[in-house]
């Protein structure tokens, strides 16, 4: 094995280890129970979904328990049926009744449980909910979720966010609440960014095509020069032969 081959193999090994480390570090960040989408307008109604990935290779997720924020009760919580899963909705009496559409609400949903189904290893499941009316005096709704596996292991997604911004080991699913119109502005900005990205890609593609055309023209030009030079050389040689004759 020469030095160049050994150096190439060492670089490949280092690159492989680095890629593996990135995957190991990035994997858990995508495996949390989370709320999709992550934002909703204050004072409105929203359809959200709990996204539940299976983090285990040797067991299935068989139950999800979602506890709603008792500090901000919701008058309306309606789960959408999920094929293969049974849904249980539990309500509790409110210490302070709420007013909704001119009616007094004395109880609210405090817990929703999905069971009877399976999320196999390497898969995820979404559990949709229609919720409202969202509070106007809060910046977020924090849910607490308990994920039960077929091996009886229970993962408690209940850890609050840390003041320093560091993510806890088992963060609680959180719905950010924004001022009315802010979510639409964010979507508009995202669309603008998407259009900008498409424009940049189109421009790059055009430049690539122009570059290809320039390259082709140059190659043809060089080929023409070579052929012309060969023709001149042939003519000179033929003339010399005739002179010699």
C-alpha cells in the first residue's frame, strides 16, 4: 500500500466517523413527541396533531396519553378518529366557569388517550385534534404526553423548556401562540423565501446551460482551428511534392 492510498483510506474513515457522529447527535432531535404545526393564533381555533415516532427497535408504541394544560382549559377539544386506535376523552369540572358563544362552560377536556393500535419500529403516527378557543393571555400551551411501549416501558414527555434554551431530555409537546395575523405573515414570508429559492435555482440552471453552450462553442471553435491547420499543412506538403516532381 503506497502513501497516497493509505492517506485516502484514513480520510474516508474519518469522514465516515464524522457522518456517524452527526447522525447520532441529530437523530434524537427528530424523535420527540411534538405538536404539528408548532404555532397557532391566540383566541382562535386550530387543528393540531400530536406526532409520535417510535424510538425503539424492539417494541411498538401501543398507547399515548395527552394531558392538557390545566392553567389554560379549552372549551372545545375534539379528536379525529385514527384507524386502529380507540380514543378516550376525559373531562374535569372547572374551578372557574368559562363563557363560550354566550354559554357557560363548567367543564373542560383535561386528558385524551389513544390505545389499541400500534406504531411499529421505524414508523410514526399522527393523532389530530381540533382545539379552541385558544387563550389570549398566554404565549404557549404545554401538553404532557406519556408514550407506552409494548414492553411496558413508559416515556414521559413532560420536561419543561430550560431558561438557557438547552433542550431537556424529554421535552413536553408545546404549541406556541402568536398574535392574530402573525402566522399568516410567517406563511407569506415562507412563500416569498420559496419563490426566491426557486428564482435562484432557475438562474443557476440558466447559467449552467449558458456555460454548457459556451463550452460547446469553444470546443467546436478549437476543433475548427485544428482542422483548418491540418488542411493548411496538407496543402503545403502537397505543394512541395509537386515542386519536387
